[in-house]
């Protein structure tokens, strides 16, 4: 058993590195620690290469956008509050819901179609998960509580998708991320004291 684990790590060291840095990133995000964004950049860079090698092109592109959103989130968490103070966690304004739905459907249709013309694996499923992940990451950058709900839904599907692509380590990672997303939701919810206070920065 130990020999199998060691062999897997040696053979898939880049994926393992991505797993470790992703777990660090999410754990710090749960704690609303600003350094989570640094590890988000690192893990996204690593997984960009992993997904390219697995021909999951939508996920590869997602990592590039994640890096940009991580820099945006880093700034928002530091200066996105009132008078450029630290941004507090809050509930997402209802007005953004239809916008997110339209953007998600449009991205899924366009990206799924384009990648279906290549050798991409599971183009429409991959594209839909990419759309959900992009929206969730933007919500994370704005410290909207509901980002965790999207991550819970996405992680459930990602577990199976990566397993079918023989990315067993990453499949286990997303099982752990599912648990962490549930914890993140309830931990963040405790920090939102009242609707009035949580909407001051919007």
C-alpha cells in the first residue's frame, strides 16, 4: 500500500503538488486569511498544466482566469470595504442572480461547442463546471457567502469527472474540498451578523 502511494506521488508529482497547494488555499479562504489568494495563484498555475496534459481544456482556461480573479480577490479582501477597509463577508445581492445564470449558460454553450470541435474530453460537462467555478470564484473574491454553495455543487460533479479521467488524486482532492466547502459555508455564515451590516459594502 505504502509502495503504491509512493509510486503514485513519484509518477504524478505535479498533480500532488497541485493538491497540496489547493488545500492550503481553501483552508486559508475558510479562515478569511488574505494569504489564501497567494496559494490560489500557485495552485491554479500548477493545475493549468495538469489539465492541459489531461486534455481538459476548459479547466485549463479556468485556471488562467482564476489567477486573474485571485489578484482581484486579493485586492478586494484588503480594500473592498467601506473607505477602502477590509471587505467583510456578506450575502450576495439578489440582483446578481439572473446575471450569473445568463453568463453561466452562455459560457457553457459557447465554450462547450468550441471544445467539442477538438479532442477535448466531456466538452459540455467540463464547460458547465467551468462556468459555475468562474462565478463561484468571483463570488469568493467579493466575499459573498453563497460562493460556498456553488462550490459544493461543483465539487460533487468534479469528483466523478476526475475519477473517469484517471486523476484519482484530484478526485480525492475534490472530495476533501466538498467537505471544506460545507465547513466554509457555515463558518462564514457565523461572521455575518445582520443583513443591514452585511450589505454596507455593496
